[in-house]
């Protein structure tokens, strides 16, 4: 039976944040939390200064330095003068406006989408923005979190609102259980492989189903993080007991009597029974194998058990052409077994897979192995807290003993702004989120995988079907 | 923001799908703290040879497309990062109109903040426009934002939809922030109500 009053999680948050809507104008949406890093904010601060506008609510902002920061030799000044200026500009802007900045000396420093959840800064039901497309990460908490441009960063600082058209809603349901060798990353890649990088355009995705509910908060963050790679404005998961347990006690969590009031509200947020979605996509958890991207778009992905496709295998001319061009860039022949693709580099880290669970999963595979001859392998924790935790658990030793480098936190080789990059033609098993041409360095070739798959590839020098290996 | 004026300009053809923001402006150029000068880096990795000279095989380097203000391109243009450096580079290079079947959401929003008009057409219309350019490189199209039309010499013109507020802002070069601050009283009222109903949001931050 259809309940006409049934609402989705997205609709509930939308309605609770609508400040004003008059015909002919974009609805004005209130923003609760604003996250910031050094790359997409300097021009916004400059705009405020030119217009002589203050930051409306400095306490709504949490900032970090992550994109340009070196992951080694952190005691020395940043060698690249332009990067150094960008970092110094961020520090000066935050000081001027009294903003909470986790700078490079701060023990809370790390990648913005890693540090924000660590401190409980985003709660269920919040509208959260950041000049960064991977803001979708925070949808894992049942928040509406999305990336914005620098003009919008300035807009939010000045007004605490954004003119926003309401998105369509998409339900992505993953039924059944995942195999023990598959992770949230494999779900994300399988979903993008199915619906394409434009499949979510104009939509907010709610992820649900048994396999999604079974994910830890960290797994949900990985999944929502990559909603943008499917073209969606945001990804979200309904808040549940795991969400509440994760937030409770953290620095910015509601305290005392507020906790109960907040909890009651959060429990009212999940989509109502019978709520309508504009689009629904269903995957079977046990159909998902460990995924490896083979091309230059996250939708160009295949199970590790399969082969690189040929252009002729696509019915669609555009996809065939895209395949041909991607194979050319990637230096791959259609029909190659994925497990025959040899790598030069392995990277574990990023806002997608730079959390403690990711390093635990990778360390479990890396333990007692040796990085293959000719392969460089770097492990880059997403934050100092992740680094310290991993070191307490002895994970750093496992990586170091296996021949990995153990670095300081930052975005690092996910987008290669800080000097960590591939050379022309080098091939990388990467736990990051984008395999675009040149993303990890000009001419670099990126294969997106889960942390365990990256660790296995580093040891073998090529991709490995970890499910077969462990089963034997 | 610069007001958007009607114009008759060369339309350049870039027949590629899923052009991502890492291609539009590669990350090594994102370290600047200014908004200006990004046009020199537009499509850097495709546009230039390793020695810095123009790669003559890259479509936008064709002499016929010099001075183009209109870019006709494939599906899902601007996917990837939220970097506004991408539309800054496009505008600084000289484009003010992009025609495609679809755009990535964040990129699409960013265009309107930078006086770039992103126009969506169906696949058949895009093919017709692409064919017209391919068979007559250097052809000029006319964009009339007030009347919401594009006209072409071969008759492949079309009318387009645009939200009235976006059209108004573009034609008048209006600052979004100023327009929002007209509603300052409503924002303050919203905040007072939220402080009452969800006090925890205001205590810890």
C-alpha cells in the first residue's frame, strides 16, 4: 500500500533545512557544517575580503591541510613554493576569521574526510558541504553532504546557505551478503560499473540492503565517498545503532541531555516504508567479486576473475570508442586476464580507503610477504590518528617488514598534488577513487582496487584473485 | 560576474565523452591562490607537447577554432572533482557557452557562477551540431540568452530551457551572495528556530 506521506531520508533533511523558496528562484538551503581544505578555499576568502563580508558562523567550519602537504620530511619546509604559499594562505585565512584549522603540526591533521568523522563533527540529518567532491563521504552518517565549487564556498561562508535545486532520488540496494573478500570499495566499483559515471547525475543516492547495513561506519564512508564517481550529488545511508555508537563520546558529539534529544531526532530520519524513489537499482551482494578498474573512468571496471574487455564487446559505439581510447592510454590489450596485469606501484590511502580498517585489511594480506621486485609500495594513513592507531597495533611494522613505505598523512598519490606521483607509463594498484588520465601523474596508469587487493598486488607484482588464493 | 551578452561566435568541436575536470585543468595547476590565469592551463595534457609547444593533433589547436566562444562536446562533460578551477580555465580561455547532452552536477552549477552558459540538447541534436561543425570548421553559431535560442547557418538551431533566476542573474551579471542576503531576516529566523528545536547543533561546534 502506498503511503502518500512517506518520505525519503533525503526529503526529510531537505525539508528541515529549507530557509526560503519562492517561485522563479532557487530554493535556499541552510548549511550546518562547512569543511575546508587549502585548494578550493583561497579564492573564496579573497572574495569575502573584496566585498568586505564576514564569515557568518565561524564555528560551523572545520578546516585541514591535506592536498598539498608532503607525506615525508614533514619537519622541513614544503619544497614547492606555490604549494607552500597555498598552505600559508590557508593558515592566514583561518587565523583572520578564527576558524578551527588542523594544520600540519596539529595531532588531528589529516585528510578532511577522514578527520571530520574522527571528531564527530557531522551528525545524522545535517547539511554538510565542502569545496571537494568527496564530501559525499559524510552521507555515511545519514547526513546530506555534497561537494561545492569555490564560489559556493564563499556563498556559504557569507550566508550559511546555498541556493539549491532539489535532486532526484535513487535507491541503490545491495541484497544478500558480500563474500568475505569483498569490501565497500568493491560494492562502490560494481555499482559504478553497472550504472556508469553519469548514472547518478541529478540524483542523491541512498544505499540500502543487507550488504550495506552490514558494513561498518568506515565501509559506509568508503561507499558514500564514491557516490560522486557515479555522478550523484550525494550518497547516503540511513543512520542506525552503528552510526550512533560511532558518534557517541566524540569531541563534537551531542553531550548530556542533548544526546537523548538528538538520538530521538536521528531515529526519525530513515526513509519511511513505502517512500518513493525516482530510480531504483538492485545488486546481489554475492554476485560481487573483488573489482579492478582497467580503464580511465571508474565505470571501466571488471571483476578480478575476468578479462580486460575489447572495444568490440560493447554494443554502444560511444562505449566502444571510450574503451579503445582507454586501452591505448592504459597500455592494455583487450582480452588480457586481469590477473596478468603487472604493476609498478601500489598505493594505500586517500579519503576513500585511508582509515584504520583499510590498513588492517591490507596488513592482513601484506603480513609475511615481500613487495615484488621493481614495485614501489606506499601506505599513507588518512590522518595522524589513523597513523598512531595503526602503529599501536603494529601495522606499520608489517608494512615496513614487507618492504612498504609508511608515510605521514595526506591526500598524497590520490591526486598527486604533493609530489607523490607516478612517472609516465607506470602502473599503480591504488585504493583511491579516480583512474582518470594523468590523475596520479602525467602518463600514469591507475587501477582502482580495495586495500586487500592492493596489498596482494604489491606482493605478487600483478593483480591477484584474493578469494581464490585464500580458498586454496 | 560579467553579464552574459548575446553573441555570434565560432563553435569548436571536441567530440569526447566524459571529459573530466582532471583533463580540463590538471592538478599541478590548482596550487594558485588567485582566480585568474587558468586559461593557459586548459586541457594542458592534451593541448601541449612535452616541450611546451602546441600539440597540433589536439582538436582545439585547429586554427579554425581560434577565438571560439562556443564549445560543442560529448556526454557528461565536467565529471570528477568540484574544482572551480575548471570553469575558471574555460572562461579564461574564452569559452562562454558549452553544448552537450549532459553535464556533471557540480560543474554545471559552477558554470553559472562564472558567466558560462551550459546548454543541454538531446543526442540527435548534438550529432547534428557536431556534423555541422565537422563539415564546416570555423562556422559561427548565434546564442541569444534573452530569447533562449541558438541558431546555426545550417538550420540546426534550437531553443533551450534555463531557470528564470539563473537567466536573470547571468544577463545582469548579478552576485548570488548579494541576492541571498536580501533574505537575511529569513536566515536569522531559521537559525533562531533551529537553536530551539535542535540545540545540540549550536552547542558543540
